[in-house]
């Protein structure tokens, strides 16, 4: 009696199928873990064909901040915020974007700036003792005390957009700014919104 030989699946095929199953299971486990780590408010709503269903694509995080301008009401000068959004949750990235917009000047004719247009941002950093802003030498040029107070307000308020109670340290060309302008406005650093309002007038 002839015995029928059982058909054998090649070992390479079995190994390939097993690897595929493990890979699928591993990816599913990894994605479930990543989803558990991301707050619901940050999880992307996806469809089966959406590229963001790929675990390597992280949901975007938008941070809202403000740049501060000056507005003349006829009887006084007000400091006015303009909001913007940055696709980052890194404070240094948000503040750098804010200062780049500030130094580029307003696009709305209803507001103005007393910061000289040639002023450049050398750096802005969040450190343990507050926000450190380093500007180019043009920041101190031109204008009287009102102009100096206005530009100081713009820098202090913009630097503290993410934390209104933060301390601000201002450097010019890498050196601590002690006096501002030809009239020599003395700065007692660090500055805060509260100390500015108590010691300066727009």
C-alpha cells in the first residue's frame, strides 16, 4: 500500500509568516502604547487612508503666543498684543518666532513699534532664572525716553508671552544692558511686567 507523503511547507515560508505576524503584533502594541502616552486633546483624528495613521507621524502641537505693539490713543500709549500660532511646544522655538515677528515690525497700520528696524535678535533662551534676550546694538539707538520706554515694554511683554510672571534679562551684543538710550534710562534687571509698570511710563 502506497503511503501518501504529507506535503511540507518550506521552513523559509513559515519563518516569513511568523515574522510578519510578530511585526504586526509589535506595531499594534507600540501604537497602543504611544496613544496612551499622548493626551486626548493632542491625538489626531484619522481615517484609514490618512498618513497620520502611521505611528512614525506624531500629532502636531500648536502653541498660541503674542507679540506686543504700541498704539497711540491720542491721550496715551497702549501696549497691544497680536496673537500667532507656532507648531511647536518648545518655549525657545515659540519665543524665537515671537521675536522674529516683533523685529520684523507690524503689518497693521493701527499699531506701531519704537524698536529700530535694523535691530537683530542674537538669541533668546529660557533658563532657570528667567528669559534671556540678546539683541544687536541697534536696539539702543535713536529716540527719547518715550521711545525707549515703548521698546522696553515691547521686549518685556513679548518675552513673557508664555509666562506673564517670568523675569526678563536683556543683553545687547552679549553684554548686560544697564542704561538705555542717550538719556540713560537705568535698568534694574531682571525686569518683569510688574516692575515695568511700576517704574516706567508709556
